[in-house]
């Protein structure tokens, strides 16, 4: 596919995103009213705002030469920069996740043999729930553990068990 066509699509998407982010920044039924400064239930060109500071920041960031306008080359460079930043963020998140997993694994591997048995996993789970270390899980401890477990599951929906 033609790279200039892709770049033009990206430019259009960037500008549309900037324009539509006005509504995202001002959610609810009053979003139009917030833009409609004179209260005539119409948004004039002068009243229209392109996404506020977020849109301005995106455009300023893309404007590498500081001339107040964004060329296709600047937009492509900004897109590449954004892509690299996202990749770096994802790499950092993966590293954090791997570190947490290694810590959890080490916590469960009570005998330090590099393997977690079902008994070790059960002991770890029990000790995490038994907050007062009395050897029993009370109803309060059980409810708290369930609540904490649900918070850690981003795909959980209310009412799901």
C-alpha cells in the first residue's frame, strides 16, 4: 500500500482524534452546552475547540521545526516517535510483570528447589488469606481475599464468580 496514503490516513485520524477528544474531556449530556458559549444550541466555529490542551500538545509535539504547522514528514516522524515510546512502555511493563511473577514464584517455592508443588501453592494461598496467622481463614479474611482477587482480575465483571 502507498506510504503517503497511509500517512494521510494517520494525519486525518490524528486530527479527528484531537477534535473528538473535546467530547471525551467533557463527558456527559452537558458536553455540547460547555462548547456552546452563547447558549444558542449551536456550536459556531469560534466556539469549537479541538480537544483542548491534549490536542495542542499533540500538534506542538509533532511540529519539529516550531513553525506552527505540521508537515506530513513531521507527522510521520511523530508517529514513529510515538510508536517507539509505546514499545518502550510495553517493554517496561513486561519487565515489571516478569519481576512480579518471579517474586511470587520465589515466595511459593518454600523449599527453594526451583519448582512449586501443589502443596507449596496451597500453603502460599492459605497464608495469604490467613491475615492474622492463626491457622484459620475467617469469613472476614475470606471476603477480603475474594475482593482483592477480583481487583487483580481486569476481565472480571460484577456478578461474575
